C-alpha cells in the first residue's frame, strides 16, 4: 500500500497540473521527432519506459492537448492496427 507521502504527492501533482518526469520524457521524445507518428509500443521501445506507464502518460498528454492522435496504421513493434500519436505543434 502506498505511503501517505506518496498519496499526498500524487494529489499535489494532480492539483498543480505539472507534468511528471515520465510525461516530460515522453513529450521531449516526441518533440525531437515531430514528423513521425508513434505507437505506444514504439515509444516504450525508444524510451525504455514501461508500456503501462507510456499508456497512462500518453492519455495525460493527449487530455492536456500536448499530443494528438493520428490516423490508424500498423504498429512497427506489434503489427496490430493502432492509432499513433505525435507532438502537437502550437498553432500560430
């Protein structure tokens, strides 16, 4: 069971709206490759972040409007049809 400190930190993080280290790492990775659409499994392979964490952070980044879904395609890792993501460039 998580300690009260980790629970408190989680709630503070949610209130602040700041990105955690994994979300920042994924966002930075996607910014470095702005013209490629990435599956979650491809992000996992490239960053070394566990797939379950990648999925959660991708959902977080998508909900904040920082990354965007792209048209379906086969995943380069699994071969399954996926909806990849990419960094969402700010509109001018």
